[in-house]
């Protein structure tokens, strides 16, 4: 965590030092320096308060927006202008052209980031995919599962319009089953309250099943004791039950069609440290016949390669968690630098993993990794 914070500080501060040294310090007046340094100073103050666990409403959002809309465009400019200065040292007269190119690229980057922070997180997409499953009973051929993940309701405050549109989009698919793969809130259980009546409208023939994500354990709220975290978790589970959702906490549900059965298991979060691991896969599978077809809901896709793959009879695992780091260009996302499975379909042998890049995030921002409703039609493998 310390190394990540230090790297973040350097990426924020070093571009300002470069710009000040090469373009600002020789100019008369202090207003240019203030204009350059003030956004960075505010961003660093936000980071400091967050590290010190000071709770200020909107602090995370403000710091993040300053980073992506101001610091990132500055970094792009510095990379272009710095390249020009290096080439000038080698005898290429490219300094002026590099600066102009850097300005254009910085403006384009700023516009893209502003779009992601204002409109991108509202750009709801519906993704259709057919999944052949080994051992899927014939009665479930064509069974339609809609997956939603990572709502992070605290990011919407009390504004329900986007979530209402999400619910309408899900219901329009006429699903057989709706599954939610974790992270309903950001930091506290009360974030769900303005949305209970909206999410209660989600409808599927076999209901709504959900599991808990790392944020749902309230570990990101400063100052809570273990007892208070547990009480808020119980409150969140109770809210889901009032919405008509069934929360699978290391247990399973049998879905019956004619004489066939599909088992849907769900574990509490099992994640790579420092994310919490509270799940018990063996308990969730207890009582399921060895030859059964099983779909597992597990929030963190890390669990698939580190507990599911090769160690269980699970045909399909559905996960979320990654958000594709809320940035994606075609099939590239910076998430691939940190995670082996970060978005889309993965398979080894007869076992498959589908990772939803989710709906929301701790901050309302998405660029390329648009909010996704996943419509997964199961098919008997032939």
C-alpha cells in the first residue's frame, strides 16, 4: 500500500515540477504557479485525509476527479514534451512541435476523462453470450441467467434514476434467474436504503440470488469495531431479503425444471490478500450429488484459479470485483497488469469462468468499461 501511494504521489507531483521548471518559473507573476499547483495540492490533501481515515463526504470523489481530469492530462503533456526535449539533445529540432503535440494530447485526454466522469458511468450496456456447459441437464438448455455485479450504491447517493433504468433493462430480458455477484455498497449498509424499493422490482422466474463482495463487509468504513461491522453486514443482508433476494452465504440453491436440477452455489468473499477471505466452498457444495451441474457465484475471480479450478466439479463460475479498473479500450484494460482474469469468459478443460466488469464503482466514472448487464444463455454442451 505504501509503495502504491508513493508511486501515485510521484505521478501527481513530478509532472508539475517539470511544467514549472520548463514553462512557468521564468514567467512574471505568481498566478500561473498557483493555477498549476492548486489542483495538485488539493488532490494530495484528499489523499492524505483518506490515508488518515478522515471521513469527509465526497472526499474520495474529489480526489479521484482531480487525478483523472487534471493530473493524467498533465502527465500526457509531460511525456510528449519531455520526449521532444530528449530528441533536441540528440540534435533533432522537435521541441516546439512536441510541446504543441503534448497540448493537443492533453486536451483530448482531459475531454475523455471528463466524459467518463459525467456520462460514461451512465452508458448502460446489455451484453448477450451463449455458454455451452458440460453436463447441463436437457431441461435447462436455453436457460437465461442475467448477471449484475458491483453496484456500489453509495456512489449514486439518493439519486435512483440510473438504478431504475438498470432494473428496467434487466426485466426486459425476461430472465429465468437473476444473480448478483457482490459489492452492493461502498462503505456502509445504509447506502442501500434509497434503492430498496427500486431493486425490489427485479423479477425473474426463479428469483434473485446474490453473494457478498469485499465492500459488503464494511471494512472500508473508518472507526468501526468488528462488532459494528458485523451488525452492518446483518443489516445489509436483511435489506436484500426485504428486496426479495436470497443471499447465498456458503450454501446452495437447487433450481428444478421438470425432472432436472441445476445447482447454484454461492460463497462469501474469497479474495487475494488484502481482500477478505470468509468463504467456504466445501460447505456451499455440501449435499450436492457428485454428477450434478453446478454454477458458482464467487465475487472475486481470483478464487477460480486458487480454489475452484481442478479442485471441484463446478462447470461455471460467475464473478465480478475487477470493474476492469473502470477503463477499457476494446480488449485492453490496465486491469490485465494486476489480474489474470479481469473481464469476459475464460475456460480450462470443462470449467469456465465469466467475469462481469460490473455496473458501478467507488467513484462514478467509467471510460470504455461501460456498465454491463450480462445476459448468459446456458446451452447443453454437445
